[in-house]
C-alpha cells in the first residue's frame, strides 16, 4: 500500500511539473485567440521549431540550453510577427475559415520544409541537471527548472500586459479594437505584437520540452492538441487560466497511468474536453472579459 501511495505522489508531482510547460504552450494559443479571435493551426509546428532551434543552438554553439532559450524566444517573437504580416493580416477581418486556412497553410509549409531539412529522425538535447530527491519522490532537474521558468514567463507576461503601455494596448485591442483605434492605438502593430508573443510562448514551450523528451518535426502536433484542451479548460482568451488548465491536464497525465494503461490518457483528455464544452463552455476559470 505504501509503494502504491508513493507511486501516486511521484506521478502527481511529475505530472504537475509537465503541466507548467503545457500551460505555457496553451498560453500562446489562447492569447492569440483572445486578442484577435484567430485559431492558430500553426501552433504545433511552431512548438517543434522551438525544439529544433534550441537543439541546434545547443549543439552547434555549445550554449547552455537555458541561455539558448532566450535566443529561441527572440526568434519565436520575430517569426510570429512575420507570419502575422505575411499570412494573417490580410484575412484578419475575413470569416474565421479564412484565418483557419491561412494558419493551416503555414502549418503545412513548416512541416514540409522541416521534414525535408531535418528528416523525421528523432533528436534529443543531451543535457542533464541530475535529479532531486524529496523522500520517496525523485524529480528530474530539467523538469524542475522548466516548471520554474514557466512560472517566471507567466509572471513576466502578466506584468507586461498590466504594467506596460504595449500591454495595455493589447488589452484595449482585445476588448474593443474600433474604440482602441479611435484612441490612437496602432492596432495593426499591436495585433502583430500579440501574434508574435503567442508564437514566442509556443517556441519557449518547445524549447523546454526538448530538454527532457526526444522530438521530431511532427512532435508539436501532440502539444497543439493538448493546448486546445487546456485552452478550453482554462477559458479561451485567459492566459493565466491556461497555466492552471495545464496543471490540471499535467496532473491527470501523471496520475492516470498509475491506474490504467497509458493508451487511455488521450481518450480521457478528450472526454474532459467535450465535457467542459458541454457543461461550462467558458472554461473553469472563465474566458476573457
């Protein structure tokens, strides 16, 4: 009985650590939706690009992965702004199907070019921070650091949105774009910045995931699906809710395999997804006001 209890506790903590990173990935998706009502179907490949960016910076230049993560964040921001002006800006006021097709096209372009350039062979970042023992629980150092960085990124995003002028502009555009424009807010640039920040968060999540899981150019698709579940769970357009939703999903992923085969994990996740849509479509923590 004691062994079973220790296993559950260890699985729960491990899942919660992963949940922080899941929350960062979902935060990028829900921020873009909350500001501009665009569902970014290129979210998964962007997570994969974050993985490969950190891998190559670490492998070629020998930088510490967490130093390389700063460069990954900058590249993600620039890529997001580029994607916005090339693919999204022209269809931002069109029906939702147009933006879906635009981001899906970016999805297919990234996957196609990435498969040609990197092949489908798994890669991994050969880096270790050892482990941390807390009684019967042993935690991987990379997962602990990833969770701490995820909290730091969430705090930084919150301060940016509520304590800086660009952040206030983003919230103004999200609440009422027409009124914000009448007050002199440059909405096109703010929308580009918002898309860039959402992309940056996805790239950061990919970089963190790469420090403890192998990956391919197709690996981001799994985390894109998780991001949709978390976004609905936490409330679409609610970045902080996305982090809390990530913790819930991570907890479930950690605990479920202790009671049943791991093949049930995605089944139960999507059952939860449907249940939330039916019972509380605004999410557990409420959508953006």
